[in-house]
C-alpha cells in the first residue's frame, strides 16, 4: 500500500495514497499505524483524501486501530473522507467512534496541534 507518514508537532499523520482501500493491501496500513502506537504516538490522523472506496475489511481495520489507540490512551481521527467512504462509515456506525474532519488542517486543529 502506498502510504506516507509525517509528524505535525505531536500528531502522527498517515496519508493513504490509494484510491481503494481493500482487504489484501490493508496489512501494510495496519502495520504502519500499529507501529506508530507501539513507538508511543498517541495522536494519529489518517488522511483519506484520495480514497474513493473502502470495503468492510477496511472498516473493521479502522475500528481495530481505534480500539488499539484508545486502549493506549490516544485518539485517532480521519480527514479528507470522500462521500462514498463517509456513507460506509455511517452505515457501519464507525463515525460514532472515530472523529471525521473535512481536511487535515481542521483535524490537526482539533488535536490542538
């Protein structure tokens, strides 16, 4: 999976550079985010700007990562969520747990960064 990771003050920003997030490529994504949590990062922003499609495995992966980060005392937020992806988050109830922001700037501001 094509990902980039950067740090904006104390927020780790993971930018997904794929149009579709689906099962076989999710392991790279999950490993990257889990690695950040294991390194001590507690504020994570996942930027999904180019993502136009997610499957149920992706929703499950996001919820699992949410649980990991929350258990470690942190927070995870999403930015740049396209309408179709937002529909999936809403249908599954994931948006009730994970904060969704229109863009990375507003998400970063919500962390206080």
